[in-house]
């Protein structure tokens, strides 16, 4: 349920129930995790920072594919990067993601 609030000259719809906002945040996070390539990238970042080249090797994917997925994950606020000489090192940036990925790994990747 939403309500409309008038702020100065702008009309803004706000979420009436705090659970609506939490559900919307969770849905956005799950949407980012729903792509197998992005999920594999995020899982590869759980142990620590990784370069694009290392991700290409881990995933067996092209540089353009990995970079495109990393750009989306950066825009979602799930990963951050730092320049290290000529390469970029990526890491998880959203603390909510690590425990979710660890649990997914426990369930879907036992004994690996």
C-alpha cells in the first residue's frame, strides 16, 4: 500500500508500511542474485578480492561478459573495485550479501 505525499512542488509516493521497503530491498538483492553468472562472480568474491582476469579464468567467460556483469553488480552496490597497477581488484561491498552467499553455497555446493 502506498500513500502520496506532497513535498514542495513534487509529489512523491512513499511506502506506507516499513515491511514494504524491506521487501522491495530484498527483491532487488534477489534479482541481482538470480543471474547464474552474477551469482558465480559474487561467490568467487566471498573469500576476498579478485581481479577481472582471475574471474575470467574461474568462470571460463570472456573479459567483456565478466566486465559487464561486474558493472551491473557495481551499479547495484554489491561490489566495489580498486585499481591495483594495471588491473582492477573487485570485492564484496554489501555486508548483507556474504551470509546469503555462504548459505547458498552450503545448500547447493556441499562437499566442494
